[in-house]
C-alpha cells in the first residue's frame, strides 16, 4: 500500500481550473494517495474557485423531493436524477450489495457546488473514500466539461515544451508508450487521464491527479502539438486523421458526461476547435523507441498555423 495523505480540506488546480474539497462531517477525513496532493495549493478565496464540494454528515442534509422514476442516468453502480428544486441527486450502490442504494450527493446544475454525504458501509464501518469513484468523477468531470475542458483517457508526454497525447481504450498501449518515451528522456505527464481545452485560441493539455498503471505524475500545462490514437502493431506506421474523425475518436476516449447532453455538445465543440489547430494521427506501433521520432516528425510536418 502506498503513502496516503489525510486532510480536512484540499484545494487543487489543474489547467488553471481551481477546486476545493472540504470535509465538514464528524469523524471523517479526505484520503489521497499522493496524486491529488501533488496538485495541492494554498487555500483559495471562495471567489477564485471553480468548484467547492463539501463532505457532510447525513443528518445535515435536507433532500428535496424528486421523481425517482425519471432518471438522467441509471447503471449498476450509480444513478442520477433531478430534484424538484432543479438540482441533481446521485445515488450509489453500497459496495458488495447490488440493489441497495445510498443517496450521496446533491449537486448544483452547473456542478460548481455539491454536498456529498459521508460514505458508510452497511455494517456501519466508516469509509475514507467519501469523494471516490463515482462521486468525484461525476462532479469534477462534469464541472470541467461545463468549463470547456475534456478529461481524456490517454497518456500525455512533454517534449520540447509541448504536449503529445496518446489516446485509446484499455489495452491500447498507453502505459507502453509512456515507458518508451521515458526511455528516450522525455517527461511523462500522466499515463491515464489528462484534460484538453482551448485557451486564447491555442489547444492546451494539462495533466491531472488521476494516474493509471504508472504512479508517476508531473504537473504541467502545455500547448498540445499532436494527438495519436493508438494501435499496437508488428510495424510502426502513422496515418493522418481528419479533424472530424479525430473529434469523434477523442470523444469515444473521453470520460464523457453521458448523463448531460449540454456538456456532451460543449465538448464536441471544443474538440472540433482543437483539431482545427492541432494534427491528429492513427499510430500503429511496436514496443521500441523508433516510433518516438516518427511521432515528432509527423507532428512537425502536419503542424497547423
């Protein structure tokens, strides 16, 4: 087991987006296994924060009425609906007890504020993971989408002051790519989840606290110079992808807020803008360092003004 940080409040920033998770519940803490702590900042004034999320005791919650038969999302893990006062509620199944739900979150419509109930097990044991999956993902990823930033299932590398994003589903080779580029002396930003957005007309990438197989994270926000959709293959090859196809592929590899049509449309618009300015490729690669220069050359050759 790795090192854990235990806190009552953590303010953190990624890509210039600032958030605060605050624990007001009795006998409860915020647990972090170093990823989030690396993005920790001094406490921000409330007016500077893009999101403030409070962990509270269940006794402190007043749940508005809602129609539980009219849901925005319903899965084996969690479900979401709208309350009569036009907020979102989220129910999560108890661990190891399918079909038994705990109402855990009440969220403002723009995802900038939320109250999250202290999680518990059915046997009464407390849990330290009050903002863990799926609650944290639902709230933070939806808020980022509202702000025009998409969370991408992909590995990001820094090279020569620019970011290169390698995206694909589980098993596509993201961690393998990370190890290859690291072997060539380049910096791994994050091997699993990174955010992309437009700032001042420039496609940007920022690493996030949420890593995958490789625990290494390096905080950084850089211009995005190329996006590569991965396929492991016996031979190295790289094929340009059209902006329209690239937008659809990136959406398929996003931690997309499927429960929120407005945010889905917003992200598609952002991705369209990104690929108007940033080249995309289908990268077939074998696990050797030859593909690194292939990618750098392709991104430079197809760079867009």
